[in-house]
């Protein structure tokens, strides 16, 4: 496929080049050539083309719980509302919820996401049906899940099925306060044996921090580090209450910053500056639509920039390019996929988002203003097309709507 005359091509390559009026040749799902190329093809003369966004933290099927348990503290939200409803989640419900979540992400420019949840075979089916790229983990903790009374064993079985062109399998431990030291040690060993990453909620709330400290006399990240989990295969989500000492443990460790979800629960702001100074690899995530309540990465980007400026009381903190990096190439690195996605370069997968360069909210538009516009002015409605592995995504919205209606009826909400 030949993509012609891209008005702006935001490469996110090493030099962060923005190219004007260039063509893009895609073959076998990958980018073969960038430049002026003979031939006809998809006209992108009124498009901003950039790498598809990478959402580093999600529980996709929970989108079916969007808007039914708002404005509650996390543990009250979980214990009194969410966990009660999640016990009713069947494979069909997870399939329908994941289908809806993937569709929303694709329509808003996200081409890769990490999903940690239950009934992951059905989540995988939804992912394959829509063609999005995904990193999938079957959730486990120290008590039975809606899927099985042996969630850790189920998670291992899921990882052992192996990766595909678009699906990477990982271990998904819930959190240090729901997993025993023995289970966390087993997680470390299996991760090493299978060569897979581990994702986990860490330091999301002050209650969690206090609970772990009471049990171990350590902060959560110190505790996990002492167990040998904090390494280049670890993906820590939230990390709202890390201390400066914990940040020093985070070199080459993946972190998912989920600013909107954290704010909705009334928590603090992640110490991004300290993490970056200590060479942590930080990407962005939405968390679930039950706690966000959207899967729109444009909102995450703008919120990230504004939050960090507020945190540091410095308008120069967390500039637009840094945030765009977190949503693309750094997010890809968090997931271990930066050799394949996250930037527009020859040899990488053609995972692309197309934005309307004529949109009124992006005017006046110039190369010099473009990155700023992407963070502070653009919105999900500016996305016109999304491509994954060289294929434009076409959604059967009627089928998705019907699946969701059936699932909501079955769930009784």
C-alpha cells in the first residue's frame, strides 16, 4: 500500500523528525520506504500521520461497568461495587466488553494496548476479531477469580500458548497487597523461566503503601525489589506514591502513568521527574473505562502535561514532546515492543493514526506548532483512520452494539 503526500509525518524516530509532504510505502504490514515514491495510493495530503498510540494499562472488559459506580474511593468502589459485579462476568461478557473497548481505542488512535483481566481467551478473540495489537495477561491474586479457583496456574497456561504477530502474553499479578510473598516469588521465577514480562498495580493508594509497610517495614517498590521483581521485565502501573528512594530502584523498569484514573479517585500525581531522572521507562495508560471513563489517549496526554506542571510548579516541566514520547515510542518500550512499533521508521510495523489536518481546533497549523497541537489542542474526534500492521481498520459497529446489548442484559446492569 502506498500512502501519498502526508501533510505531516510525525516519525517519533531518534531525531524526532517531522516530515512534510512525503509518501509512505507499506508492504507485508511493515514500512518499506519513506520519501517521494512513484505511484498512486491513499491520499494523505490533508492528514497528520503519526504512530498509533500505545496504552500501557487497561482492563478492557470493564468498559461495561462505565458510569455505574462513580465518585467513590478505590477500595469502596472495588469491594462494594466492582468485585460484586465482576463475579457475574462470563466469557461472553468479557468478549463483548473487550470488543467495545478495542473499538473505542481504534477509533481514537490507539493501535496497541496492555490488557490484564479474566477470561483472556475471550479477550484474545475480540482482539483478533478487530485487528488491534495487544499485550495480554490473565489476572491472578491470592483468592479465586470469576474465571477459576487457580488463577496463577491459569495465567501460566495462557502465557505458554505463545505469542503471535499481534499478541504478546505476559503475567498479570494484581498487586502486592493481594498477592502473598510466596505468590510473588513464584511470579518472579516463572517470569524468568518463560522470559515474559510481569505487570502489577503498585503504590496506587496511600492505604496500600501503609498496609505493605505495616506488613514488611518496606515501601511497596522496596518490597517488590527485595523479592527480585523490579527489573527490565517489570511493568508497574500507577506508582502514585513512590518515594525518591523507590525511584532510584527504577532504572530500565517499565511504568504506566494513568493520570485520569488516579485523579478520578482523588489521588496524587506520579513523581514523573524523579522517575525519568532515574532512567525509568514511562508510558501512558487509561486504566479501565470503569474508572476513567474513556479510553482516549489525547485526554491522558494533556492531563499528564498539566499535572506535572502543577506538581513541580514549573510551566516548563513535562513539555509536549516528552508527553508524545510517552504515548508512542516510550510506551512501546514499556511493553518491550519498541523494535517493532512506536515510531514510523523503515522496517517497523505500519501501526498508524491519521488525523484531520484541517480540523478547526488544530488551526493555525504549522510544523513548528504541530507537536504542541497534538498534546494541548487535538482530541479523539480528529482521528479519521487507524492502521494496524498495514491494514486500515474497519469496524462493524452494528455487531459491536448488539454484542454489548446482550452482555449488559446478561450482566443485569
